[in-house]
């Protein structure tokens, strides 16, 4: 398949070996190519493919790179037959047009399709209508083209992402609830174990507010420590998944701040009841407690 150099950006491709061809390769119709992951294995095996040559029809092409494997969701566009993109040989557009096309067919349309990547905030359906109107005008209503907007696929991806977000929020909510109950139980046990200490502090002049502040501070420190460990673990896990699965993961400052803030709030809320229970202890009874 002959494509322009920006094909790699339009389709969000990543290279696992070598490089993608550039504008200079396209301008001089260089006999180079980039292989899909499956094409590389089928043609050259599992060894490094960069620098090797393959023969396509009667033309030898030098392999300069290998594209990372694509999942079915990434490589299929609704309403458009594209085949297995992992099994493609990609070459510069001019190379394919000048070295492979039949020169005897003067009226042959050498461009089979155009891929367009729109801005993230653009409406794909409206964009498709504008493109359709432009092509209809240029082709004088010949009806010899078809504009495909993967709106259905995009909508399905949005629904999947929304469902995934809801599930993750539920899991996070349950985890926070369990963590809060755990902190509360720890603090209640701490109050029980330190009853004599509380009685002594009250006997030497500590007020109820001082006792509440002491145990609230301890609860918040526990939750903050757990939050920091959780942020570090999440960051490392996100990087590990990105490297292993080939996904793109981004850990933003906003997500870190939100996670830390929620951890701080859960610690404070979970420590309120134990702190109040500790403050309500009578000094004499607390000192006599065994």
C-alpha cells in the first residue's frame, strides 16, 4: 500500500524497529518500505528486519522499519474494508505510483482512498458531510466515491469508555469505603489501648479539643501515608502496563492531586468518630482502666 509520510501520524502508529519513511523518501520515490508486524514475521521471520530486502512483484524494496501490532479495534473502520493492517507492506506513495502502477492505463485513478484525521473537538459526521459536498462538486456529481465516517465505531468506543469509567469509580468507591472502615477500626483499637494515656492527659489539663485533634491528626497521617504509597504504586503500575501492553498511559498532576485529596478526606472522616469517643472518656475512669 502506498501512503504519504504522515500516514503514521494520522493512524497513531508506533515503530518497534527502524523508522517510517519521510518526505524525502517520498519525493525521490525511494525503493523502501515499512512492514506490519505480521508481514515482517511472514516474510523475514523473527529476526531483525531493518536493512533487509523484499521483492514485491518485480521490484526490490529495502525494509527501513516495522510498525507495532494493532488490535482489531484500532485497525478496523466501520464500513470500509481494510484487511489485516498487521500484514501490510507500506511504501511511499510516489514509489508505488511510479514503480508499480500500470503505465499503459492512462486514465487509471491512482489514488484509491484518503485518510483524514480531524481535531479532537470536531464533529466527525458534520466533517464527513462537508467533505462529501466538496468531492461531489469537484467530481461533478459523478457518484464515483464514498465518504465513510466511523461514527458508529466512535460511539461504541465512547460507550465502552463510559462503562469502564463507571466500573472503575465503583471499584474505587468500594476500596475507599473499606479503607475508611479499616482506619476507623484501627483508631478505635488505638483509643482502647491508650485509655490510660488519655486519662493522664486529661488529668494534667488537656481539653477535649486537644484529644480530638490528637487522634484526628493520627488518622489523617495514616491515610496520607497510604495515599502516597498508593500514588507511587499506581504510577509504577501504569508504566508497567503501558510497556507490556503497548498502550499509552498518562498520569496527570490533577489525578494525583485528586487522589491525595480524597485520601486526606477519608482519613479525616474516618478519624472523627474514634476521636470523639476518646474525648468523651472521663479522666478518673480512664486512669483506672486496665
